[in-house]
C-alpha cells in the first residue's frame, strides 16, 4: 500500500443491522464494487457464505481508511476473526490529476455533494489513467482465518461495505487516499484559486458565448453556480421552536353552552389543532429539513410522508390527501388518553371499541396508509400481482423461504403460523399477527417482505395486542 493518506482520514461506521432479503447495493457504484468482489473471488461458495454472514448481521463496526477496510466478523459458532480488504491508494500525482478533473466540471462537485458518484467523473478519470472503481483483483483480502483467497469473512465485509458506498461515495474516495473533509478543502482551495485568477477564459470553455448575459457581459452557468455553493458560508441557524404547543383557552365558564355544543370536546379539538400547528413549525424549522407538500401534509394529518422510493406498479402518487371523517376519528383517538373521547369517536365513526383499538394500533404504525391496509381490501391487477410474486420469491434464500398462501386481495398468510403479510397500494409490506379471531397490525411497513415478516415474528403473540 502506498501510504499517501492524510492524518485523521479514517472513519468508523457502527455495525449495520441484518439485511435479510434486502439487496446489498442499489446504486451503480455499489454494484460495481460487488462485481469487483465477485470477479476476484475464486470460490463462489465462499461468497455465498459471506452473503449469509452479512445478512445475519455478523459484521461488526467497519473501519475505513486509506488503502484498507477492516472489521471483526463472527462465524455462526461465535468465533471472531479480524478481516481486512486492501485497496490501492492513489499517489500524490494521481490525486492532483483527479482534483483537476473534479474542478474542471462543476457537475462533478455538485454530484459528490449530493452523495452521488458522477459517471462522467469516473469516465474522465479512466481516460486519464485513473480507475476510481475497483476492478478484477483490486480487492486484496487478509483474514485471521488465514485463508489465501476471499473467505466468508472478507466477503461479508465487502458486502457490508457495499451498503456504506450506496449511502456515501466519499467512502470509496477515502479508500483511495482522501477523506471527505480533506478532499472538499482541496477542491475549495482550487476553486477559489481559479476564481481569483479569472477561471478559464472564454476560448477555453465550449459554448462560452451562451454564458454571457444581456449586453454581452460575462456570466456563469447555472451548473457552476450550484456546484460552487459549498464555497459560500452557511446560513445562520434558524430560530428554535418552543418545546411544546401553547395551552388553549379554557371554555369552562359560567355561560351555558349552546344546545349540542360540548365545551370539553371543543377544548380537546383546540388542543389537537395547536399540537398539529406546533409539529408543522418544528418540522419547518428542523435543521436541514426541506419539507415538501407531502411532509407538510403529513405534519397536518398526523401520518408519515410517503417515502420517495420506487413503488408497486399500481402505487398511488404518495402525496398526502385530506383525511376522511372516519380516518380523522382514528387520528384523534390515537392522540387522546381519555377513554370517553375514544368511545365517542368510535361511536361517531361507526366502529366498535375493539375495532377502534385495532384502528388506533394501525395508525400508530403508519397513519392513514396503515389504516387503509387494515380496513380496506384491494385487489392488485395482473401486473401488480406479478410484481408482488417476484418480490416474495426474491426476498428469501431458497432454504429460508416460508410457505405463503394468498388469502385474497393483497394478503398472504404464512402456512403453519399465525402471521400474515399485506401489500399496500404504495408497494410496502405490512406485518400482521392473528389475535383471537382478528388479524392485528404487528409493526411498521417495509419495502422488503422478509423484513416485514421478521417484524411480525419478533412481535410474538403478545405483540398483536387488541
């Protein structure tokens, strides 16, 4: 290894939870990392064992530093091995070339700041003789089990690192020799130096005439302006919201209320409105928050915003919609500690007390979406059913897959167990357990059916509740 890393350029990531049923990489650079591993390893059985280790959560905290990644990996019998994978560091001269390439294109910097690995940077680097992503033979294993090739422990480490790369491509650049802070400082210095010397001339920039403003004055492209944003000092911190909403006025006066008006109920509704307004304010003032329509709607209506991930073929748009009366009754009951309020809301929404208990339980796991899965049965079309079948097939290893029987609509019951999976119209899977004669929500939804079912089993018989 070269040893060109800067002092302090090391990061340690806490052990990740088990990844049963979930893909280890979803970004193109994460998949490229795994391809380098799979092309390098000589024994496919060792890789398969490594995947099992990683899925089971056997990889401890991962240390990433220039030229090396390290973690302690445990076998099924509890035996622990220190595992390292070595990656070639770039030399100082190679880093100079890479930094020049990054500064030459503002889009490269913008993509990195958005935690993406820009394909054009990888292509430009390759054209300059620099391979950012590892290739065949670039992942060199060292393990305490003394295997000479990739073993289950180094393979598990690599699979786990793919999950880290998905979230932050700076992890790969750290392996090549530069930490995020060091790299951004160097990019900032180069950008400032170029700005001080006038940057590239018009003759050096294709289409420079197009960047000139009215009257022929020189301008700058929107892409470059956005990418240079990290040079601008941060905005001051937003004001801090109060810890709790204000107290509503008491309606307990000597004046008799109008017929049909219940002062206690009005006080409850006023307190609820104040609480919702406070949640909206807290979310809007949260550091780094960018609440959109769905997030603001979720703050108003009490449910979580729809996640910005791919959905099933027939999924809804995910934008928050106004609650119906029966839905809002459940939201209010979920927030009320007073039994008489819950009983009144149950009666007003044509539910029994047991039905309201199940409804509030569902609401607690996922708001209006969870309530719809509990109380409404929908039938996926042919395309959505095919998609669901594929997800259920791919979610488990062949020897771990439970036997599932479709129970009508979008529900699949585990044969021989009091557990069920329900597919929501947004493409998420909801865990259910049998509680007496009823099916009860057992936890929050997940994009992965295996994780959702594991949640149901973890809840156990007592987790089903009312």
